């Protein structure tokens, strides 16, 4: 029953735990307390993954056995552009893997225009192999309703600078009730500015939390977020403890690597182990998932080849889905049949005018 990754694997990589934004649905960074105040989780220190560590994690042994189909630089706590080695990290992979698609998610509201323009020139030489995904959720103040702490004007200036430098940029639009009427305008603006593509995302947050709306306070301002009419259709998916698991990781042959070097099947398991989802796991399931935070699954103590080839843990996870005592409720919630199990991955096509849709959990 051993799980075989094959030669081509995809990597979802987290390169820091620093972010300037205060997005209320970002579980690993933020939470809403009992008084409805938006708070940040306490952190002992700020950390970034250096280019030296990347070279150690992805050494010659890995590249002799595997190649990377798709590299997504995103994470659950991360604004990648605040890692000072971001350009060196991207160039390392682009040179080692000339046929790999590299996509970096950003809120686009950090650094100066000159930095972005220079980055566009640096990444532009790789054509559409390197794409930066800008999270722009509406026009003007609509965008700042969710991306709290960012500036729409600054994001647009930075995106234009990156594009003018020669880089390929994608506009990702997270749809809520308050911004859904702006989709057409945003799509037209993206084409005018020169974005490579325009991409819609819908959230399952409201269904999962059993909320009609999300009310909270930040600073001296009150906020209210509601799901879009399009995403309300997800409410017809009922919870089912016997739901079969359609594992995103195994289907896509993708692993998630966090900033500490731990390798997980997906970022949902990492977040669940941090108790970010408040999912009460079965005792045996929790023990199984905790295996992904063991030294055997850490790239600072073992090579990536050995971690991926640790068939025992992957096999036990797979077997657990047929066992009611060991099956993870996180796996049920995010990869149960009937659930849209989209990670931070992007199916970007060749035509910039086409709108693509996906779900974000």
C-alpha cells in the first residue's frame, strides 16, 4: 500500500512568519476574541528562511531523484515579500529547475515601487514560468475591508511597477458580498494595467464556521463581512463523519514545507496541529498527525528525499481514512468527498481575459 510520489512532485513552501496585514480569516496569524476584537497570535520571534537553508533543504540528492512540477511560495503565516532573500530563493529554483512553474502569493502592500520594478526585471527573464499572485479584493476601500493593514493604492502602484519592469502578475480577487459587484470592473482594470491573468476565489469560511456574517472590531473601526451570493451554494454540502477522503496532497503529489522545515501533506494539517481551526481531533488521529512534527519529518535533520520516502507515516495516514478511530477530522473537513479542497495553488491559463474560479477554505 506504499504511497509512491514519483519523480515529479509539487512543493508548497512557507519562507517566513512575518506579515503586515491583519486578515480576519488568517487562522494561524489572527483570531477574534470573545469581545469581537481582532487580535494577533503572540509570536516568540520573527523568522525567515534563508537562501542558505533552501540550498541545504533542496540539495543534489533531491534533484537527482525528483524534479519540481510546481512551486508555490505562500504559507499560512507568511508575506513572502518580507523575506529579504526572496529573489535569491526564486532564482535558485528557476535555475535548478528550468521547467518549473513558480508562483508567489503576496498582498502587494510592502516595499517600494523601485523594488518591485527591479524585481519585475529580474523575474521577467523567466517569462510566465515565474508569476506573482497579487491579492486584490475589490476596488479602493472595498479591498481594505478584508486585507486590513494594506493600502489599495500602494498595492496597485507596486503591481504596476512590477509589470512595467517585465514581470508576470496575476490578480487574485477574493469574493465577498461587499465586493462582488466590482468583479467586472476589476477584470477590466486588470487587463488595462497589464496583468497576466485574473482569478476569482470564494471562501468556505462562513459555511465551516456556521456563520451568516463575520463581525469584529480592529482599532477604532467596526467591520462586517458576508459571503457572496455565489459561495452560498456551498452550504448545501452537509457534514458527514463517514465522508470518504480525496486527499489533495496525494492526488496532486504535493507536500507543504513550513518555515521550520517540517514536511506535511498540506498546510491544513500544520494549522490543525497549531489548533488554529479549533477542530477537536480524535485521540488516535491527533497522535498520527503529530508524526509530521517529528524530527523524522524535519529537513534540518533529514534530507527531503528521506522525508518524502518515509512511506510508513504516509501509509498510516492513508490507512487511517478507513478507520473511524484514526481518521482525522481535519482531513474530513478539507478533503472529504464533496468539499472543494483547493490549497494555495493556481490554475493559471494562457488568456489573460478569462476569469478562473476556485475555492479557498
